[in-house]
């Protein structure tokens, strides 16, 4: 397809100008536009729906081991939902890829550890030993990490008092008995304190590259089986990497609409700017999602959140990410309900929602004038002329409209998107179609 968006000499116009379409109706705000006069239409064809690619960034943190209302863990339920989705879409033209978060730093054997060596050169120390003196845990690997006399302040293995408050457990020296009726000093599962990979480039490298479902079904199934749920939640580099890779992939696949799908069960806790030990602020995640859609090659972020009832903070955060990522609202899943069924429905909603109402830019042998493109919706019995609006936000006041994925005055569009009201009609009409008309000045709302 030959295109040129360089200047107005090729027939391009400023959308803020008062332009008229056929019959002088180009800028009217009426709810119904008259049908175009066929005399100016040089080409009419059915609009071709764009292929869709999902780049999934999946939370595999330790909290995914928690049980759901059905008895399965969240991780088991999500795995089964993804496998079911792949099976039911294997004969479609959908493409999908996968990466997990958190990832381990190179050289770290596991997020859990039994020795400092398990954490590799950069992932430690293991949450194993503390300097004896003081009221707080001061991690140490060797005696040299503890100031003072080794006899007074040795580096010792510590445990937790069995009867202390689980939310704020009391540390103790192994092996011993705790005072104040707190029971025995018991061992617990240790973790590497710096094992989480925070490099964005690692998350931009997929576990399974985006590809047609029939080709990636086996690799994704294997990747899910090999991924243990463990560690914390580095949402900041994970989302950044997912959007970067989606954009890189879209450059070499301009015929497809590529989006990021962030699926998580927790708030960002790692790899952000921490202040006094506080979690990474959600503001940084929002900036990343917002930057994804504001880029010259926009990548939208859909969000699936799996949370227990009443977790308002997590729900508000995932909704904020979805808004910043240009998709309006997250799909919230009740962690105490049927997570498998709801997660599968969430994937279906993403694929069959607004993405189903994106259409290809028409192919033409001539230089394409983006402002001589029009759309009609045919419900099988009557036709409706759709007007052009500059972006999705304008659909709120002009619902029977369409827009490009980017500002055609600035850069070359990749897709045509009808407004949600038209999309709903289109999906609800078995014989409905969207027709492209070339040649007449675009009818503006």
C-alpha cells in the first residue's frame, strides 16, 4: 500500500478545518448522517477485521499458590483457563505470546533457599542468619558482617517463635525455646533477599514468542508446567518489558493489532523506587501503561486482576492501570469464586471486545488519502453512515462514529476503529457488516 502523510499537497487536510463531505454534510453534529452520494465513491468494499495478537504478562508470584473457592490454587485455575482458551482458539487467526513475572536473576537457583550459595553471586543473602545483638533482624552471611566482639554479637541462624503473632512473628535463635509462652523456636521457609530480576530487558524477552495459537499451544503448555509460583511482584519492569516487546513485534507485523494483557493477583512490591521499605508506587506503573498508548506506535494494556472480595486497594489499582493503558476497566475476578471459568471469560472478553471492531486500512495501488475514507454500517436491512471523530474519547458525544488508531495528521494509521456503540451493534447483528468507501471527503462529526 502506498501512503504519504508528509503534507497537504497530497490532499490531506487539518481535521480542525470546517470540511464538508458529499452534499455539504461533513461537519454536522446531527445524530444521523445522510448516506454518501455514490457519484463520488470510487471504491466500496467490506472492511476486513484486523488480526489480533495478545502479549500476556502473567503473575507467577508466590501468592498464586493460595486456594480459590473451588479448592484449586489460583495458579492451577489460571493455568487451566489459559489452556482451555488456547484449545478453543487453535483454529482462529489469533496470535499469542507469554512471559512470567517475577523472573530470577542469573545464577539464582530458586527464590527459596537453604544456604547463601543457593542465591548465587547477586541474589543473596539468604534470609537465614542474623547478628545476635539488637531488636531487629540484621542479616549476615559471615561473622565479619556483625560489628563488635564475635562472642557478644555472633552471626546466628534464627527461626520464629511458634506461638507468636503470624502477622508480626517474633524471631528467635535456633535451636531454643521462646519465653513468654511463645513456644518452640521453629524453622521456616527461607527466601533469597535480592533474587528478583529488575531488568526490563529480561521481561521484554518472551518465555514463548508471539505466534499463531496452533503453533504456540504446545510451548505455552510446557512453559506453564515448568513455571513454579514463587517470589514477589515486580510489576514495574514486567509491564514495561511486555509493552516494549509488543511494540517491537508489531513493527514486523503491521497487519495485526498487538496488545499487552497484564494478569496479576497483587500490588507492585519489587523493583520500584522504595522509600523506607514501602512498595513501588503504583504511579510508576500507571506512567508505563500511559506511555504505551501515547507512543507513536500505541500499545494498549488490558488488565485481569484476581483478588479476594473486599480488596478495594488492589481493585482500584488494576482499574487505574487499565484506564492508563487505554482499555477503560480491568476484568476483576473473585479469588474465592470460580477463578478458572472467570479467567477464561476474561480472555474471551479481551479477544471479542473492542479488538473485534478494529479493521484494516484499505489496500490501494494509489496514494491513499486518509481523509477521503468513509464507513457505513449495514445491519442486513438498512445502512447507516458513520461519521469520523479524532479519537475514542470523542465517541462519548458522537457514538455513531469511527476513528483511526492514531492521529493521521501526525503519523500513519495502522487500523480503523469503530466507536463502542457501533461495535456493540456490529457484534449483536449476525448479518451485520462494515463497508469501506473511498473517494469522498471524510464525513466529520
